[in-house]
């Protein structure tokens, strides 16, 4: 019996050690990546990020485990996302281009007023500017995996707008210098404030209107303060999913190819999710008694005429590549 046990020990222990070593190698080969997502868990961009993470994990057979962390769980502010990925504070992030324009002014080109009418024109703008954006993000040590817009934009107001003159003196919320410039050019009174201050300002009469998306209007229950919503598409905003370049280079070529393919395949569906989110939120606003309609074309045309000078003013400091990209877009769309 003792000889049998000794023989068994000599056979089994090396095998056990081999399995342990193989397990250790397998565990060390697995890559775990968190995505910093500043938006709430139910925002469609957050849902996109979660779906992307799940598919990457599945199609790499668990070699790359990606986890979406919505609601700012990782402690990265929206306007610090590019820096955070650049410095590998977080390996990946879903981030809004315009909010990170401090890392490259061209990231904010979508916010030029009344430059883009609809999703179709936005796709043309992306074709012109995507190489510029990807180059900026590459200089910030990261790679773009997919690019998706937020939904359409509105003017939400307390009073109806039937002509451009109805805007005169209207106290409208602004975000930054560019927003303030074009709000002034439309005859309105700019009031710069944070998102958290809006509801109190509407209730106290400090604001008469807010330019934003239907999603924000639903989240903040604008029907308690305003009656009208006019689709203007005065600006657009898009998000990118990025990954730190040092992290990317550590992945195998097969893993990289799989992740790139997934981003490429999912991006069109994410655009459709943006459109569906818009339609869903518009319906919800209407269900609460808000009058939702397109801004009349003559008013939009006048808005564009008054603000178009800002396109060149704000694009020139973005550099020659941006100036050329804007010219390409305008030629393609006849703007």
C-alpha cells in the first residue's frame, strides 16, 4: 500500500503542478478593462457601452473582460475623460467630444450653431471630421472604437415662437462663450449657468427658455415650467468610445481585430438607438402636455444667417485641417 501511494504521489503531483501552472498562465493572460461612463445607467449611451462591453467579453471568449461603469462610478468627470484615458487613470471611456475640447478645439466643431440640420448631414460632417478627431485623440494616447451622436436638440420655452422677433429679450440658458455669442446674435439674453441651476432659475423667472435635448427635458420634467418645445438642431454632440493606446498595444492582434470589428458592426445600431431615444422622449414630453414641433423653416433660416459668421471665426483657431474639413462638409451639403 505504501509503495502504491508513493507511486501515485509521484504521478499525480507533477500533473497537479502542471495544471496549476497552466491555470496561472491562463489567469494572467486574461485582461480586465473598465469603461468610465459619466452618464446615468439608463442613458442610451450607457446602454450602448454595456452592450459593447458584453459583446467584447463574449467574442474574445473571456480573454478580454470589459465592464461598463456608468454614473461616474470611477470618479472621472465628463470633461476630464480624455485626460483620464490619456494618462491611463482609466483604460477606457465613453466621452463627449465637445466637453473635452480643451484637449483639442476641433472636438467642439459640432457645436457651431445651426451647422447641421439632421442625422444625414451629421453623417457627412463626421466623414469630414472623424480623421481630425481621431488624430487629436491619438495625440492624447488613445484610440477610437466607435462614434455615436446624442439625439436632436430643441429650444424649450415658456411662450410660443412664431417669428424671429419673438426671441428678442428672451432669457436663454447658455453653456460657454460660443453659446453666448450665438444667443446674443439671435436677440436673446444669455444667462450662463450649470445644469443643476436650471430648474430653480425657471421657477424664479431668471430663465425663459433652455436649448437642449428632449432627453434632458424629460429628465428634468420641463413640463412643470415650460409649454413649448421647438426642434432646432442648433448644435449636435457626439460621444466616442476610446481605449488607452498603451493598453491597446498589450492586446494580441486577434483581440484587437475582434474589438475593432465589434465597434464597427455596432456603431450603426447605436445611431439608430439615438434616433429611437429621441422619438421616445418626444412622445413622453407630448404626453405631459408640451407642444412639440419643428421650428418653422423661415425662423431657422434667419437663425442660420445671423450666426453663420461664427463658423469661420471659431474654426480657424482649430487649425488648417479643421478649416479644410469644414470646407469639405459645406461643399458636400451645399451649406
